[in-house]
C-alpha cells in the first residue's frame, strides 16, 4: 500500500520522512551558534534520539511492505523531490539513527579525550551534518538528491577524519586522500546520474525504473550503470577501491571510526542495491554480467585478501578496518548472487555487522583512551585491567567470526544458504574457510589482551567510565540477542529484499 | 513431542553460577550437586523428541530420549560427579567452570536430536575442555592445548560442513543412522573419527591428555572420546569399515603402551585401545555388539577414571608419574594401591570385575558375526591390555624396585571418589543385570558360563605368565637395561629393538606427514606475510594515483562486460 503525504499533510506522523532528516540538519548550525560544547553535545544527542524515534515509527509503518511517499514542498514527483520510505531504507534509517544514538553518549568522554576542547562544537556540528547526509542518502527517492546528501556526508566526514590529527598527524593525509578519492567517486556517480537523465529525462528513482524498463540495449544506460557502480563502489569500499578506508578508519577519532564503520559504507551499499535491483531491472543481461564477472570475483577477493592483511596488522584499528573491507566482501557476494535470499542475507549482514563493528571499534576507542594508542604492543594484558571492556571485545569478536549464538552467525548462515541455493558448494566451503581467517585475527587480539603479561604501565589502568561502558554493552548484548532471536531481523530483511526487487513498491 | 529441557542446561547454568560464586561450601555443593540433579532428571525423561528451539528458521530438537542416549547421559553425569569430587580440593575457578561446562556440552551432545544441536555441543566440548589443559599453566601445556584445540575445532568445522551438505541433499537435519557414500556422510564420519581417535587421527589423545592437570585428565578421559563413540553408534552402526579401523586401533597402540615410561601416557594409549574395541562393536552393528559398545563405554569410563585417579593420587603426593621414578609406593599408600588394583582387574576383564561383563559382549558379538580375524586381534589386544594396563601400571607404581619414597595416603575426597568408582567396577562385574537392563537392545547373554569364564581365565593366566617370565629374565622393555651380556642377549635386545624399530618406522611416517604439512604451512605464512603483512604490497599505504588507476581499471572492466556480449 502506498501512503502519500506532502507539506500539507495533516498530522506530524505524515511529516516523519522529512523530519527525520531535517531535525539533525537544523541542529547542526545551532551547535555552532550556541558555541558551547556541552550544549552542542546535548543538541546532537537530542537530534539523534528524535531521528531514531521517527525512524522507528516509520519502520513499524512499513514493516508489512507498505511504502511511504513524501513530496518535498508539495511538488508532485517526478518533477518534485520525493522521499520514498520502504522496508529497505526504513531499516537503514533505523540502523543509522540507532547507532548514532548509542554512539553519542559514548562520544562525550571519548571526544573529550581525543579532541581539544575548542573544536568540540565544530566536531558535533560536522557529526550532525554527516549524520544528516547519511540519513538523506538513504531516505530520498531522487537520484540527484542522493548525490547532494552524499556530498554533505562526505565533506563533513573529511573534516571529522582530519580532527584525528590531535592524536596522530597522519589523520591529515588520510583525510586528504579520502577527499580526493571520495570526490572522484562522487563525480563518477554524478556522471552516471547525468547519463541516466540524458537517456530518460527524469531523476526520480521510481520513475527512472519505469522508463528504463525497455531500454536494455541503450548504451547510455549501460555506461551509466558502470559509472554508478564504480562511484558508489568507491564509497562502499569495494575491494580494490578500498584503499582510502584503512587510513581513514585508523587515524580518525575513535567515535568517528565507530560511526563511519557501522553506517557510512552501509549506506553506500544500500544505494548500490537500490540502483541495481530497483532502478535497473535485475534481469538486464549486462547487469547480470557485471554481477557475475565483476562484483562476485571482487567480493571473493575482498574476503580473502583483506582478511589475510588483517591477520598481519599490529594496529588494532587498522586490523578492524581491513576486516571491514572483508565483511563488505560478504555483503557484495550477497548482492552478486542476486537472488531474494542472498539479498536478504546482505541486508541482515548490513545490520549485524553494523552493530558488531560498532562494539569492536568502541572497545578500541576505550583502549585508546586508557593505553593512549591502539597498537597491539601497548595492549598487553589489558583484559585484566579493563575486564568489562575486554569481555565486550570478545563478544564482538565472536560475532565477527560468526560463532553460533551471535548475530554474525545468522548473517553468515543466511549467506551460505543462499550460496548453496545457487548450487555453488565450492563457494560455501570457501566461506567457511574464510571464517577461520577471522578466527586467527580475533584470537591474535584476544591473546594480546588476556594471555600476555601486562606491562608496568598497564597495571595502573582502570576501567573506562560508565558512560562509555554502557553503550558498548548495549550493543554487545544486541550482538547476542540478534544471534538468538532472529525473527525480527530476518523477517525485516525478507520484506526489504522483496521491496528492493519490486522496485520499491511500484 | 515431549516438553522437557535438555539436561545439558543444568550444567551450563551451574557453570555460569560457579563462575561468580566465591570459593567455599556453596561452590563445592554446586559442583557435586549439578551432576546428581541432571542424572536424576535423565532418569525421569520420557522417551521421545522435544525441547524444540527456533534458530534462524530451523527447529532444533535439543532433547532426544531413547535408551542409547540415556545410558550415555547417565554415565556422563556420574563421571562428572566423580571427577568433581576427586578435584574438590582444586581452587582454580577456571577449571571448575570448564569441567561443568564440558560435562554439560557432552551431555547436551548425547541428547541432541538434530545435527545442528550436535554440532553446537560438539564445539562446546572442544572449547571448554581445552581450559583443563591450559590450567597447568606451563608453556608446554599452552602449546599442547593449542594443538588440541585446533584439532578439536577442525573436527567441528568438518562436521558443520557435512551437516550443511546433508541439509542440502535431504532437507532434513535429523541425526539418524547414515550410510557412508556421499561426500556429506564422509565429512561427518571423519569429524567423528577425529574425536574418536581413529588411527592416524589419534595423536591428540596421547599428546594432550597427559599434558593436562592431574584432575583434568580424569575428567578429559571420560567425555570427548566416548561422545564420539556415541555419535558413531548413533550415526554409523553396522558400517563395515569401522570393524577394520577398530581392529587397528585395538592392536597397534599396544606397542607404544608397552614401552611407554610415563604411566599417564600408558593409560592414554590404553584408552585408545579400548576405543578400538568399541569401534569394532559399532562396525559389527548387531544388537549384541551394540549392547557391548554401550556397556563397554560405561565400564571403560569407570575403570579408566579409577586408574587415572589412582595414578593421579600418586602424582599428587609424589609429583612423579614415570614408571622408572616410581615403585614401592604401595607400602605407604595401601588404600590407593588396593583401588588401583581393582581398576586394573576391571581393565583386564577378570571374571567378577566389570570389564569382563562388557568386553565379552563385544568379542562374542564379533565372533558371532563371523569376523574371525578381527576376533583374534581383539583377543590379542585383551591379552596385551592385561600386560600393560592390568599389570604394568599398578606394578610399576606400587611394587617394583623401591624408589624410597614414602608419601602419605591420598586425601580423603580422592579415596572417596575412587572407592565409589571401584565399588561400581566390582558391582557390575558380580551382578551385571542392572547395567544390561539399561542397554539399548534386549540382552540375551549370560557372562558367567563355564566356557566363558575358563576361556577368559586361560587368556589372563597366559598373559600373566608371559609377564612373570619376562620379569624374571629381566626382559620387560621398560625396565632399566642391565649391563651383563649373556646368552639371552638375543632375546633381551631383539624384542625391544623390534618394537622400537616398528614404532620408529610408524611414527616417522606420521612425523613426515605432519612435518611436510608444517613446512608447507610455514612457507605459506611467510609468503603471505611478505605480500599481506604490514610492509607487504597489499597492505601498504598506496598513493592516490594507484587508487585512481584501480578506479579506471574497474570502470573499464565494467564497461567492457556491459558492452561486450
């Protein structure tokens, strides 16, 4: 069922698709105007909570396959900008705003430790803009609007990463690298959209899909597809377009790393899925070829190469960054298989990996706060000094490996099932082997934390404050909860996959 | 459908509580009480399938009750009780938690109604038991534990692979009897085989068990391998291949056991031999043989635990477990000596001891099914078992050349644990009917007929005679070699040499295999480090130009794929 609303909508409920994005967007300049770091944090947190509540409400509305269509400024699509919320992007909005709401309480102490006080208001302003951008990318149903929001989130991300320079000057070069590469990616994406506009004369995603339905042989459409895949693939850090990611994740402030790892690449993958399965028809021959010959091999390469690199890393943040690249490989594999079950595996993994990586990066942030760095050498025996934090790391690690009883197991299990459905049993075996690689790098870290003798300097370290511990444990428990109770995530992912394949409820 | 929860959860919940309880009466009570409560609950279980749990769209049946699972469940609970009682002096929380969780996983696996539940508990036994090895807290124990863990986890992963393939083939996860054939069943078979210590897959037993703590080995010896026996009996009864595998298992560790000096390792080899008996029984697969498997699993858990507890008590008091360093301790540890001898008699299958009541079921089953060669091999193994387990172990520890040590008698709780086990060893031997009533199939077998008893006594007496003769002429391999050369030099040297040679050949074959794999693995890791390590090509910080090049390559590739049909 399609629910249509515009600015003239009568109730506040009708305005939710817009409010979810506008609230954090307006909160961002307010942060700077107030100029007080405590108020800035409070504003960011409140905006995030509101977005989360709105997103949750919308998710409940669309859970059964309904679609919300909101007309910006009352202009009818396809001329006006349309926000189109179906199960797939409602789920993403829920994930992004949820992670943000959990990360922000953690951020207060961590940011205070890693960034100098003068910059705090700017930090929360940029954070909110990045948050707004990601929500907007996901919520909007307009191709050019995606680009605009993408740029909003990217530009603020560059600033956020550069703020890590307080701790390590290499943050500056990493931010610069990402700036260049991110801009190239965005440019490619906008070129792709330009081609689409040229061929069809519309920018509305739903409208695009209708008009393109019988244009399979059109070269412009085909070229647009390649540009969009590469452009968005760069933002999603598809191997080997991931080269910006390890540096950015390693040197950014811990909070930023946590937030980006759990949401930013996920939003890009969502856009990829939206274009591949809703805008373009998944049965276009050229698309099938791309999936089989480009996406799948790169995904498998990512899973193995990035995991192997992660094994040899000595910096915990870098290790987890490479592990993220590998995990993105799993998601791309689900996309490459292009079946309903594999898509829902990808969507479940988006969510499960989001919460898992958030736990792990938050724990690393806690280590950075206590030990001063995330180098394995400085973390010897920290398991005894920070027992609660480290226990959460173990839970997150188990989920990353995909041990039964954790969220990570569910998504891997789903993925393996869909791989077997496609009769690729060799691939299923490779996936199981790849999990062993994750065992190695997680075990390596656990060994450092628990089995190495603590250094003299380590002995004085205390557990991190409750405001950091609580968010960590909320997500750690979520990792287990979603590993045991899968009804909600799986049904959600099924509806979302269905929605994607049906072109967003045309 | 029966509405019950798996007895495993009692153990698992208790292990969580123990993790937080301070050391004291309460913790001890929980350690001892949990197996009793779980055991009583097992007796109450109605036959059937139940305890369903939903996981990722699959229905897991965590409880399947029939006679086979009940008898294994009961003996596991008893073994957990005995093991915990024996270890009650240990204050190490990790060992206690691990022991409970380990027993719980084993019980859970035995009651698993489907393959996924089996896999979960299967891995559970691996993850929990390794802490009993690590608990020794030496560098060596750490490495041994790692090796053990890798092998056990590998078994689990192979099992999972098999399970997934079975699910693909049949769409069912039920854990029922299978026939070897498809790749899936082979995977599951190998996974079981690793835990059951099949020949060539067995090294972890002798490697890991003697490396664990004194109390840890008592607990370790009871569960993992017997769980594998249960799984094989459930999954592959009547698989002919098992007969030959079992025969090899029953025969060839004897050579190692005879010349081994460390008594705990001798018992580890002997464990392997007895597993061979059970595997043969499963391979024969007749009702009588399967009864024998279940009965022997029970009996073997009991007497092996008793022997390990006795040697453990000696080690607890003296810190030594080598045959050449012990001797003459019987004078100061008479109770332990008595109990050890009872265990040895049970192990050697003396009439009126438990081993007699169970082993004969398997051997009779084998001969009735017409496997004469295998039957002979089992007879040989029985005779040899008397030789190294029945006589050598108690003799080397408690008699032999006096070592001069005069340790105190074992602590009361150890004696208590041993006495309870010893009582069962004798009780089952004298009056096996209650045990027979628990067996999976109806029992139509009378152990105490004239022919059975005489045959067994002949076998035992002759073995004993060989031992005595060898002792008299000083030829027994593990004794210190004397210097006077005489006409008996041929025998004196030849037998040990042949055995040593044989062992060397076999073990160098294994060693070559592992060395080859290890060398390759080392080279691979080094190559990977070069390419993927922090300084490697793959992980270096690339200039932006390189990345742009990649963008160009991927774009071109995508365009090519799109345009070219």
